[in-house]
C-alpha cells in the first residue's frame, strides 16, 4: 500500500483551523454514531477524492490545552506539522492584521519545515557534475473568514507581505467559499510530490491484509509480533523488545505466514496521551500510529492484563471504530493471572469496553504463545465481515420484521433501507425527517442486525437521509 501523505493545518488560535478541518472532512457523509461516549476528538481524518488521498491533521487538536500561551501550545503543535507533514495549510485570519504570533509562526515556517528527499537535477552538457534540488515542503496560505467574494483581491493584497507558500487563497469555511479551489490545489501539490489518489477499492484490494498492532507503550506489541514470526524470521530480524516504554519509535512492517497465507503486521510506536507527548519523537510516533490505523484493514488493540484499563485504551479503540477499521482486542500477559483473578479481569475489561461488544477480547500471552493462534481465524472472519453485503430484499425483509410492533418513532415511518457501497458496512435509512431519528433508535437497529447477521469484529455505520433523495447525494 502506497504511503499516505500527511496534510497539516497550522496557525495561531482563532484563525479557523478546526472550522476548515471540519469543512474539508465533511464530504457527503451524515453518519450518526451509535456508540455513546466515543466521539472522536478531531485529530486526523483520512480523505479520499478523485484528486488526492491524504491524512488531514488538525494541529489545534494535538498537545496542550488551548488556554496556554503561544510558545507552549501553538509552537509545539506547529513544529510537529512543520517537520513531519508532506503539505502544510497555513491559516491566517483575514479579518485581522498580522499579529506577533502570526509572525513568530512565519519565522518557524521558514526555518523549520522539512525538506523532501533531494532529487538530482538533469545535467547540462556544459557541466561536469550534477546538483541536487532539495525542495521544502509546500505551503498553501489560507486566508480564512473571507466571507465577501467581492473583496477577495483586497484581502489578498493586505497579506502580500507574508511572502510564503506556493499558493495564496482566500476562503470561508462556514459559507464554503473557495473550498473547492483549495481542494484542487491540495490535490495538485500532492501530485507534484509524487503522491497519487488511492485506487478505487484500495482498502479492499487483493493481497495480504494489513494489520496495525496498536496500544499504549510497553503492553507487549513487539513481543506479540515476534511470537507470531517463524523461527527463521525471528532469528534473522527480531523486533527490539525492552521494558522501557517507547522503545519502538516508528511503524515496522513484518510479513508473517499462517497456513501458507501472508499477513502484514505493522508494529506501531506506543500511542501516548497527548499531554504526555513532550518529546519530539514521541509526538512523531503518535502521528505515525494514527497514520498506520488509517492505512490498515484491521487493528489489533493490545492491552496489558496486569495493568488497569486506561482512558487512553478506550480512546484508541474509539479511534479505530471511527476510522471504520476491523477491530480485535488482545489481553496480553494473561499468564500472570490465575483462576478467579483471570476471570475477573476478562469481565472487567468487557464492561469497561462495552462499546466494543461487537468484537472479541482474546486473552493471550506473547511469552507462552497462549491464545495467539486464534488470531488468524479471527482476522479472516473480520476481513470477510468488513466486505460483507446484505442483499437489499433480504435487508428490507429484516427491517420490516424488526420494526413491526415497535413503539412510534421516526424509524417506524421509514419506507426504504439499503446498504451503501462504503467500507465498513454502511446502511442508509430513508425517513421523512432525518434529524428526528434518535441515536437510541439506531442503536436498537444495530443490536438487532448483529443478532441476525453477525458482523463480528467490524463497526457498522448508519446514514439517515430524507425520503426521495439518492444514496450518493
């Protein structure tokens, strides 16, 4: 699978970063989550269009809280983007003159943004040697809150002194002015860098499934990958295992085979709480983990059976669900528990991860290899479920039987249901007033659907549309 480029939005507070982020990821989807308390905090979102495929990063959602001063907040967030992104969107509030913080950010931009790999320039017949052209990461300057198209030229003139970036655009995310042009420019710049949009159906393309191994530092991710390797592989190139949290700093691809079938395991760096990610490498590792999740087909979340479940464990699980990936949970180091303690740990984990009841929690041990062979059968099952489609007629029969005799609600007045072509399984419900559909009604439908059709290991998505509209509208 080709590398997924990172497009980062940077800018001082109150320049409209989050509004722009939300507009760019909005697309055509109106998905209602049925999982209570798992709203994804907008850090990143994969975007696939005809022009480009990329991971959009909102730096306003990373790191310190927003009430901290510029140096401890925006600078650290911006450095993450400047040194690791492939394309930068610099937001500036068009309704205000440039501030001191804007100018500090511009200085950082000129000094700290990374360079792409040097490309040898074509030699001239009159020269004796070649030179290398090292191009900085491109910057698109986005003048936000430009609500009046008639004054666009005047607004741009006011900020010409910035003199940074390949493109200079005025947009209004609220009114969608200039957004289409911005999307085209993003695609054009990424193509210049050699990034191509994802091929149709890339997520479900033939080939070995790509599985991200994620979890907090030191839960045993690398040990699990080592345990799944063949003896020959392990002797040749084992992954580094250390009791020091954060040993794995980058994502590492390892191909393993089971019953002559290949699987690509991606052992990611530990995903730490953002407030703890003070070192540059830790922040970079966090970004790489998020990218690995977005590029995977299935995510294996590794938990430590000897440690309490944390809020961060729940966040990783929620992130996986919101990304639409298959999910499998491993409770590692289970060999350290016996009898009643073992049973209590499983029950406790199941309760605390109640929003993940659609998937299996597998007790295992990288040390003794207990439970690890079960993984591959579950991976196959989850892979099939992620691509599974229910015929429309069978789906409608199920729906009519499910809502028959139910108390009055908006879904009982629905006349049609179908499954969209999206992955993971996405169901479109046509109703008179979509906004009146309650999350509890959708949760009821999902529970009944899983009882009938299974879909173990994959999140389900629901889209409510007004009767008479098309699935793709």
